C-alpha cells in the first residue's frame, strides 16, 4: 500500500516535470529565430532582444510552475 502511494506521487511529479520540456524547446527556437532576425536586420536588434527576453520570462515561468507542482506532489509523502 505504501509502495503504491510512492509510485503515484513520484509518477505525478515526473509528469509535472514534463512541463519543463516545452519551454526548453521553445526557448531554443526563439533564440535561434531572434539571432537570425538580428543577423538579417541589425537595426532591429534592440526590439528583437527585448521581445526575446520577455518571451523567455514567460516560458521560464511555465517551467517554474511545473517544478512547483512537482515539489507539491512530492511533499505529499
């Protein structure tokens, strides 16, 4: 019975950590496209950099929410 409880909690925490995969891929794609845009139009680099950093903040908050959920599930032990 205790083993099943551990399996549920660890499984739930593992699934919650999958939330870090999407933003990680998104950050890589966003950085690549922003650098490509800066290379093509150097005069727009400031605006692209600002938008890229703002989008990174939103993506990173999704990862942190996933980590928070994993910690909350893991603390239920």
